[in-house]
C-alpha cells in the first residue's frame, strides 16, 4: 500500500506535464530581406546633422496545423537627412511555433505577443549587422512593446468591425458604408 501514493504521484506528474501550456520554437528564418544604400558613397561622408530614423513594425501569423503557427515579424526602416535617404531596410523574419494546451481565449495573444517577442532579438541583430555592413554605425532597434502593439491592432480591428457593422445598417446608396484609404 505504501507504493500506491508514489505511483499515483508519478502518474499525476506525467499527466500534468502533458497538459501544461507550452510554446516551442520549431524553426526561425529570414523570409525576405532588403538593404539599400542608394546614395553611396555620398551617404558615407560625415553629416552635419543626425539622421532621422523611422521604423515600422508589423506582426502576422497563420495557422499551419492544430498546434503549429508561422509568425512573421516585419521590420521596415530608413535613415534620412534633409529628405535624402541614407539607407533603408525591410526584413521579414519568421518562425514556426508549436503552441499546446493554451486556452482558446489566450491563444491569439500568445501567438501575437510571445512569438514575436522571441523572434525580435534575432531580427534586431540582422538589422544591426546589415546597417553596419552598409558602412554606418550599427542600428540597434529599441525593444518593442508587443503587448501595446497587440492592443493597438485589436482596437483598430474592433473599430473597423464597428464601422463595417454601422455601414451595413445604413441606407442603400448612402455614404454609411466602409471607407477606403
């Protein structure tokens, strides 16, 4: 009888391990990358003013199987002085992630926040090395708040859904329909 609790405890631990939430990176890769130094070698000369750096971030995901997702982290940026482009880059860095035992209501935030958070340091390094190899000091992108990015995206989607729902209720031929930019 003394062996029963130990055996049940081991079985309970195995069962808990099989139902514990998990997130695993199966692969990471550069899907697409471009670096341009359009005015070289003039852009490499000493500049009178600091360049203005602009960076855009986007995250996309698609489900590949019941548990696997491909997540793309897209970084686009440029450096300009007096409206002259010194350099620009576009990076689409992706990964395949396995997400298991995560409640459905938490699945979307895990995929859209935690997965790009894992990809970011690698994408940041690719950008820094490419900018340095282009003849400039390395560009180390500041850490990105993927929670805030996710919340902005959800709010924009809800606003667009609300506008579409409001437009569908409008009179035929009226101007209450969806707007295009």
